[in-house]
C-alpha cells in the first residue's frame, strides 16, 4: 500500500471515529498509535507514544495554560467582571446601541483575562444578555453581539488556542500572541462600527437608556471607571514585563494569576467555594488540552514518517498546478467546512500535521498563518450546523430566544469576520508588525 493511501486511510478512520461520538484526543491518538504499530512494529509504535509524551512534559511554555485559565476563572467567579459591565452600562448607555458596543468592549477585556471563548460567552450570557433584553434591545442583535464578542477570546492574548497552535507548529507563543493583538482589536472595532451604523439606521434595535438611568453622578462614574479597569490593570501588570523582556512567558503568566487572586482577595470576593471552583475548572480544562496536544504530536509524528506533506505538496503544485495562494485559500475553506461539525482544537489537531508543514513549504509565514487559522476558527464557531457558539448560546439564553433567532443573528457578524480575514490575508503586516517590532528592535 502506498504512503498516500495510508494517509487517506488514517484520516478516514479518524473521521469515522469522531462521527461515532468518540472523544477527539481518543480518536486521534488511537489512530496514530495503531498506524505506528502496523507500520513499524511493536518497538516503533510504543516509542512514538512515549517520545510524544516526553516531548509534551518537557515543553516549558505549557505551564502558561493552567496559569491563564486560573486567572480567567478567578476574575469570572469572583464577579470582578460584573464591575466591567456596570462601567460600560453607565458610560455608554446614552448612545443608540451603546450597551451592545459596551458588551463588545467587555468581551475584549474578558478575552485579555482568559484565552477561552467559553468564558466570554458565559459572562456575556449571564451579565449582559438580561440587561440588554430588559432595556428593549432586539433579541437577534443581542444574540449576535454576544456570540461575536465571545469569539474574540481565541484571538486576543492570552489565547489558549494560539498556545496549542504554537506547540504543534513549533512557533514562539509570545510572537503569536503579539500577532493576534492588532487583528483582534481590528475585528472588535469592525463589530463596533457595524453595531453603531445599524442602530443609527434602526434605532429600535438598540434604544438609548432612559434619562433616570443616565443621570449618574460624576463621582459614581469615576468610581465605576476605576473598578472596571482593574482587569485591564492586571493584564498590563502581566504583559508589560514580558514584552519588555524582564520576565519569561511562564513567569508573566504566574504574575497574572497571582495578581488576579490578590485582586479578588482585596475586594473581599475570594472564599473557599470560589477558590475550589476555580481550581477544579482549571484542572479539568488543562488536562483536556494536554491530552489533545499529546494526540496531535503522535499523529504528526506518523505523518512526518510517511512523508505525507511532500506528497500533498506535489499533488497540489505539480499535478494540479495550483499556486501557493490558491492552496492557502482552499485550506481556509476546508477549515470552514470542518468547523460545521468540529471545534477549534479538533480542527487544529486533525489538519495541523498536514497543513502547517505545507504552509511552510509554500513560503508563507507560520506566525501569520496562525492568526489566519484562528480567525477562520472564529468564523467556524458561528456557522451552522455545529457552530460551537451557537449551541453555547442556546444553552445559556432564555426561552424567548429560539434557535431560529440564534441562527438568524449571526449572518452580519460572520460577514464582518470574513472581511477581517480577507484584510489580514491581503495585508500580512497587520499581524506581523507588532511581533517584528518587539522581537527585532
């Protein structure tokens, strides 16, 4: 059997297992180890899994994962995020769509606290959603805003997805995070522009707050401004030493976790229950990501041994005569198709052994491609039938927001995200300027 047929058989077997409801890491790791045993015998198969596990254990930057996840849960569970929304509520409620714009701002800051979109969705659905509906905001507008805003969590640093990509693509996490800053803020700005224009043209979608709610004393506004900016201060305390080169990535993540914990203690919101919840959730998510990375390393090792990347490159460039850009666009389209029934980590683990080396062979920058991949994941998060954020929204939304409303709310925001993707593809400097500036100055 040719190596190409073995690669196709591995992919088809893996997809079949995923369709039967198996866990992502179990399906991918099982196919990798079985293929290794059949190809290279007992010794080769056992060595593959063992060496991948050792490689994972020795990867020092992996320690950032539990630190950042813990930081996000502390700020969420201690209700410090509530102060953020109250700040946006008071300062922006006088604009048409002001609370929706404030919700996007809330999501950006939540993303800077926790690199997972789940955290943004949970906070948006529990804090912002009831307030927006109570004040007469259109339910489809509200649903779209929260889903789009929460997707920023996997692009704005400290993005856990970019840490996973860094491990698989063997790229520096710090450069990937910096590469995600400007595209993430650009996408948030595009969301704000869309909301502002839409609510200006259709004021009923985002009415202003009544005069009684807007008449807040300036002293109270200043107090809320200080309380709301506390998470932003924690983010800068964590990131500035890293960007300046004073601390390593792992040390900065520890600073962020300690700063969040101390902030919760000082505000009197850290107790035994909150602490136990944060630790349990951090442990669960960290272990899940470690299993996924381990499976991805095993799968990638088999593909490296097969030489499948060279075979696929030859197929596209020599036999089909496609240009590098045509191949890149096909990759992004395939991500969108995979995103209809897989989440971001599953997509990365399945295609990374093939796509990431191929991107390098085609002459593209792997840091830039990491941003493209992440934006494409954001789009896939919001496209049916799977649409990870669609189901999260349905689980957290009140009964009056139906699945039809949720599906109908995403179209304009998906178009904005596609626009952002095209801009970053056409102007790579948007993603590459910041890491180039800090690492090459």
